[in-house]
C-alpha cells in the first residue's frame, strides 16, 4: 500500500489530467498534443483524469444524495430489489467479488451497489432479453430516476467522444470504435462503501473492491476522495493511491479496448481499499459508468505497428458475460 508523497507523485505523472476544452475547440496543435499524451498514459497505466467534460457537478452530487437515502434504508426494505451481478437493482453485501475476474480467490467485496444498464430494445428478442431489459427503480427514492437518466445520457455521449479521442491517439480514423456503438450496452453502478459499523471489520484479503480490470471499452468514474479509496497498479510502481482532482472525472480502459489495441494499451488495474483503521466510519459513494459496444461485436487486435500482441478474436458479449459470471458470488 502506498501513500507517500513520492508514490503519489509517481501516480500523478502516469495519470495525466487531460482538458477536453482544447480538444473540442480544435485549437491548433492541441489535438495532436492531447492524442500523444493519451497514448503515453494508456500505455503506462490505463488511466486518465479528464476536465472540461461539461458535466455540472451538481448532478452527481444530487445522485449521491438520493443514493445515500436508499442505501441507508433497513436491509428489509432493500431486499425486494436484490439481484445478481449483471441484473438491474440492488447488489447487497456479499454479492460480488471482483478479484475472481483475475482468477484470484478473495472474500466478497465490502460494498453495496445499485446497478442500472442499457434498456432501449434493439428488436432482437434474444439480445434484448439478455442485454436490454428494463431498469428497476427504488420506489422509496423517486428522485433518483430522472437524475440517473440525465447522467447516463451524458456519460454515453462523453464515452463516444472519448472513443474518438482514443482512435485519434492510435492514428486511426475517428470512428474506428464508435462505428461499433450504434446501439451499445453499458452499465452504471452506484457503489456505496459504508464504514465498518455497517459491514464489520474486513477479513484478511478483503477490499471494498478487489483487484481487477474492467471488462469493456472505457469506464468513466465520478468518485469521492477517501483514505480507503481507489488505488491503481502499474508494473513500474506497484499499487499507489490514484490521483484525485475534484474537477476531474477518472477514466480507465477495460479489457476489450486493451485487446482491440493488441495490448499497446493496458487495461487499468485497480482496487478500492477497505475502510481505514484510523477512520472506520468513512463512507464513500462512487458513480461508475461502464461503456461497451454493440452486442456481439467481433473484437480483433489491431496489427503492428499499432498493436503489440495478436489475441484471438472474441465476441464482445460472450466475453462480457463470462466476466460477469466470474465475479458473481453464489
């Protein structure tokens, strides 16, 4: 575990702050500089911080307020909404263990979540039944629905913009990835990390979220700083506290994007620390938007000189389903 000034500086140097303002304005030379910095950062850590994204900070603040209202309800009130990983509804304590995505056994993650996902049908009954089911909404917190609908619409538009930036960073045509997001799947988790008075003392090897990489293309995270917060892993520096900027969203790439780039870019490996011993009542809420692609997209590694490794092509959603099943605690 790293929290020294030196290790924090290392993390900051590998996770740059990218201002989307010059990218959007087409400022002379800005797009080339930004694309080159993004390429460098995604090779090193798989993470970025982005500012100039245009998301009003009052929106995630209102979502957090509504989410806390739900999560602080008695367990008996939340139980009717209980689902398994990949469902739409409440993931209670013990439902998920992200380390299993890496094949590493661990106790379940110390969190609760409310999960939303893409819900606009494609017209293909088999695809819709698996990937585009209606979302569930907690009747006890009616304010949550319009806020989440607005936020996820903004996140989808931002994610497509990021995919265009990523394609440009690879020297490809801007729509190289967005041509596969005409009717994409996505997931949106409200993750509640309560203190030890709610979930008890951590077991050995137990985290708020165990070490893993995300599964899709890009993840956009709005998080709160905390002593028991996000850490990222790089080969050069090991585990380090993730840099935080209150004006920034945290972005990392997932497995499908890493495979698409032939491992030129690394999927951002990360974990969330358990409640700290010196602040056991620490409570955090994260807003996590997972972006993917159209169902059953064939993901093939880009060849050299862009790609470094040629992976066997995968069906995007066969891959995603296997990963979701892997982190499900029976």
